[in-house]
């Protein structure tokens, strides 16, 4: 066994690293609603004091709601401060999911996400997002970026101010191969016919397969 | 069984493996060309507009609108509509929702639910003119440095009846093809300087998977051609050092330098190198005839330096009102601002790829790992150059000195181009981004592994050289695929 490991250490490492890269890739296949354009305007922020909450209704365009992206100003989860998120039904009464926010993988300082298990039948449903600020230190408030209009007619705290949270829903499909197909669709848009759909998928698969084959040959010979 | 053995023997042939590397590199490049949205490369809209400008009929029979200086100043860098590009570029950028990508890193274009973009049919209907109506047009090749763009016009004109998407992406694929030639030349350099086929192939594959090289050379830009010409020049220099001067390597060096000058001004560095090579050639000729020739090496080097200075003086801020002291102060201020850990770190980060797009511990620390490896390599190179030990599996010293000279020349060239800008404006707006150093990628990789090899040999651990090569290959492949699938795709499509 030890001899086998020693002899094939590079092959094992290459397959482990490839599994890591593509495992991460497959798990990251969530699709933000591209119709929402997020923006950070320092003059449009809502300050939420400790233990206070803000609610925002929104409608889900499709099935598979799994995450909400939103923008916070000057917020650091590393300080111990937390924003407790709850996803509820239209009346903001029945809680469907809850949890804390996390910094987004994208290195945009203000982008945070609230992830929860996939909601299968979310298409055309209205949801209520409730955020409560739970500081650990003496932070005075958490600041949510706002936008001056509403994507789907819902306003923050049901108020009359023409503002809504700068946020967007994120979806995922039932199966991983459906996610790959949706990614292929996105990659194919605004591309010529030879870089679309099956051609593009074939190019990607061939490039990865040939690269790994070449490396394995180079290691073995 | 015999048949399997036959196929395996065939698979082990260096020419077959080299072909595999080149095909894998090309396919990777084509995939990346598709992965980066239209006009999203470095100054890509401007480079493509230059190609369209050169493809236009010489006689401008259409209405020209001349922009006022105020209009030129009022341009919004996030909106290609406000630039003096062809109608086709401006309208296509708007239709393809390009401006959404220019707002914040987390915004993507507004995708449709199909394989065609929401406005793709409109783009493919070719209702917009590929001609510049707003003058002066925003183009890059304003002087003689237009070779890449002239080559691009062949594709633009050949496929003039097709959609802009076909023409644009074919020119990107042309860039990938040029870069595949660079990878081929890198392999030839390694073989010529004496590396074994296996070591040469592994280092070639490492170059082929360098992330920034992989990404940057899929863009419409003169960079892929410039990088190729730097590599062919290096190959010419190596052949000269190996075989002496003959018409082939002289033609390769001169052609590379001349074509380089017609591609981007950076290639002026090759002219400087050519002057030093001629000086070296003269020295070599004399040294064969007389033992006292070594006394001529100093004056010859000084003469070559003066010639280079005469050639370059027009680009340098030497007309300082305070005389020589003013020049020294200006140079000191420039060096003090640029030779800092922060600035060097920035160049290093942008040399290896788009490392700042995501919050990743791996990417945050990869430069530290690379610097550590490079530090060992530098120590090894010092041992290699100054010890009397023979390193059978490594190239001769003359090749390594030449490759180091190429790196010094490009470093000096880039900084001497940056210094006048700093002297004039007081800012480092031009800067020294890592992509400027890619023309010497082959030399960098060779030097790193030569240094590591020398270090291992010095401690009588030659067998670790192959281990280092294999580890380098595996890590570079993982680094590159991580950048493609977990960073680039994440940024633009998720």
C-alpha cells in the first residue's frame, strides 16, 4: 500500500486537486437573478440599530430559491457582529429558514449572502426577509445599502419611502447537471455559433481531459 | 499486449506529448476566449476598434462628427457608448449589456433563459455600421506599431459578411493561436539550451498553464504577438550562442526585433539587446585572435551602453531644468516610490492572474509560496553562476546569463518608460502591472527551475530536480483550473 502511494503520489495529488477544483465549481453553481443590478450609493443606506429588525418582501421568479445576496456598508463578520436572517412567508409570520450572513466568495467588500436549503416550489411566490442586527461589540448599527426603486413593487418595512434593500434572489436547480446546462446557456450567450451550446461544452471537456492526460503521461514517463 | 506496448511507446514520444500540450493549450485558450464576455479584455474595445478602423474604406464617404475636447473629457469609462468607437461596437456593447460588467464585480449581464442572449438576434442582424463616425477615433496603433491590428483586419475583412460576434471571437482565437506558437518556441528554447526532453516538456506545460498568460493572451490585443516575438528573439539569441552567428539566427533576431517594433513600442528593448549582442559578437571575434581581447570587453560594453542611451535618450526625462542633479533626484524619487514591497507585490499578483477577484485563502497566500520558491531559485542561480561545480543536467552558464539579461532589459525598459510619465505627472498612473513582464515568461520559468536544479545539485540531491518539475506542473495545472472554473466563471456567470 505504502509502495503504491509512493509510486503514484503525483497521480493521486493531481486527481485530488482536480476533484477539489471541480467539486468547488459544481457546488458553487447557484444562479443570481441577473435582472437585479446591485449598487452601492453611500447616500442610500438604512441604519439598523442593535436588536432592531428590517423586513423586505420580494417575489421569487422561479423554483429553487437557495440564497439571498445583499449589500452591507462597512460590516465585518470577523468582529463577531452578526445579522440574523429569517426567510418567512408572504405575511412575515411562518419562518421557512433562518441563519447568519456570510461574506460572499467574490471579493466585493460589501456583498454578503444568506444561504438556506433549496426551496422547491418558490416560483411566483412572495417571501419576506427579516434581518435582525445582533452585535457582539458596541457597534452602533449595521448599514444596509438601499436602492431608490423596487424590482418587484415591494418596499422596505412596507413603508411609503420609495426604497428597497439592495438585494437579489439566487437559485439552484434540482440536479447538478441541470446547473451545468444552465451555466452552458449563460456562457453561450452573445457568442458565435462555434462557441455555443454543445461546441462550447465539448471544447471545455476536451481541454480538461487532454490537460489531465498530458500531465499524467508526463508524470509516468 | 504488443499493441498496447506499441501505443504506449508512441505516447511517450516527445513530439506526441508536445502536440498534446499545444492542443490542450489551444483548447483552453478557445474556452477562455469564450468565457470572457465581449469587450471585457484589457482595452479590448479599443484594440478591436483599431482593427475596424484599419478595415474601413480609405475614402471616408460618410458623415464625420468631430468631438470637442470637452466631449472627449466627459467620457464615462463605464460606458463604451461615450467612446469614439464604431457604431457597431457601441451598439453591440449596449445590446450585450456590457455596461453591467463595468459597474461592480458582483453584477453580471442580464441573462436570458436560452442559449441566445436577449438582444443577440439584433446584434446578428448587422444593422449597425462597423465604421468610425466620431473623430478622433479611439485607437491604439497611432504610430507604426500596428502589425497585430493589420493582421486582425484580414479576419475582419474575410468575415465581413458575418456578425460582429463571429469576427470578434475569431480574432480572439487568432490571439490564442499566436500564443500556442509562443509555447512551441519556449519548448525549442529549452531543448536548444540543453534540457532533456522530459524536463523541457514539463516546463513547457508549466508555461502553458500559467494563469495570466492563459487569460491575457485570449484577448484582442497586441500582447500575444509581442510575447511571441520576444520568445522568438530569445530563441534566436540562444541559437546564436549555441551555433555562432549564421543567417538563420541573425534573421530570427533581427526579424523579431523589427516586427516587435511594428507591434508595440516595448519591443525597443529587443533593439537594445541586439546592440549588446553585436558588441558581444565583436568581442568574441577579437578574443579568438588575441588573448588581450578581454581588455576590450569593458570599453565595448561602455560603447554599446552609449549607443543604447543615444537611441533611447528621446524617451527619457533628461531635459531637467536643474541639470544632472535634477535628473538624479527625479530618478531617486521614482525608484523610492516604485521599488517598494507593496508595488513589487502588486506587479507579482497581477503577473499570475486575477487573484483579487475572490476571497480565497489559497489565492491570498499563493504569491508568498511563489516568492519562497523564487527565493530558493535565486540562491540556486547564485550558486550556479559563481561556483565551479559542473551541472550536467542544466544549461551552460552563457544561456542563463543571456536569459537574465533579457529579464533585466525588459525590467529596465518598462521602468524607463514609466519614469518619464512619473517625472511629467508626478503620479504612477502608468505603473508596472504584471502583464508587462509576460514577454519573458519562458525565461522566468527556465531560470526558476535552473536555480532549483542547481540548489539540489549543490546538496547532491539531483533526483529532487525531477520531483520539483513534477510538483511545479501539478500545482500550476491546479492553480490554472482553479482560476478558470472557480474564479473567472464565478465572476462573470454566477
